[in-house]
C-alpha cells in the first residue's frame, strides 16, 4: 500500500462534513453530524493504523524523539509518520469544529468564516471563535 494513495483518500474523508457545516450550519444534517462520533472514530482508527505501520517500518518507537524539535523532524522523515501526523490534524481540527458547532447551535452562518479558519488554520479558527463567542452571545 502506497502512503501517497492512502493520503488522497484520507485527505478527502472530512471534506463533506466541512462543506455541510459551512453551507448549512443549522440544518438537521449538520446538527446530526455534530452530535455523532463515528467520523472521528474513523479518523482516529486510521491514525492508529498509520502509526503502527510507521513504527513497524522504522523498527520501533523512540519516545525520546518527542523531546526535541530535531527528534520530531526526524519522525516526519517517514512517509507513514507524516501521513499519521496529517490524519491527526484532520481529526483534531474537525473535532474542534464539532465542539464549535455544538457550543453555538443557533449561530448559523456566523460560524461559516470561523469554520473556514478552523479548516484552514486549526487553532486560529478556535481562537477567533473564543474571541467572538461572548460578544455574539454564543456562550449562552
């Protein structure tokens, strides 16, 4: 199995959810998906598989790699570890968007630019949501 081919598949898996939430944030389908957990379970399971393949291919797991920037950079020399890292981003950015959707269920299209920022820049979208949450009354 080629990691580049797997990347193409995994990379598009969350797109329908992002598009649904940005196009119709108050719809029944958006609300249903926002309450679901299965999309994140799929991405988390894919991450687990990719990490297992990466660890096996590298001959083992070195927890010391996480202790320095150079160590982390070396981890990403592996295509499978890079794929796992990207899947980690896909899963967690989408999970942050899920939290935003559930935290402000009546915000409607006010969420679209925030969700777009979360989709493109993860923590920036979260930061923007947290900044406008109170003033716009999303904090209930």
